[in-house]
């Protein structure tokens, strides 16, 4: 029940992000709007401390996808976890 409630909150967040920042606004652009230097510092830290494919192959595509999809993906994941735990989800 708790996971479903948290999942619904993430679904609502996805809807708000889509309506507020546009359905095609990227997650990276949203993070740059919230904290301009934070994303650059995060990129430098990842590129210096982790293998190159982590930024180029994993994080860069995630930051390029629309912002609302991150919240909806977490929502779907929580719903799937709660479905696997009948009676306790």
C-alpha cells in the first residue's frame, strides 16, 4: 500500500513536470535550470572518478530524455515491486 502511494506521488510529479516544463523538456535542462553549476560539477566528478562509459553510455542518455519520464519510470518500478508483494505492497 505504501509503495503504491509513493508510486502515485511520482506519477503526479511526472504530470506536473510535463505540464510545467513541457513534454519534451529534457531532464538535463531542468537540472540546469534548478542548479546551473551543479550538473557541471556532477559531470566532472563522474568523468574523473568512474569509467568513461558511465557518463557517455548511461548518464548522458538519461539526462537527454524528457524530465517527466524519470518520475513515471520510478512510478512504474514501484508499482511492479508492489505487485510482486501481494498484501504488503
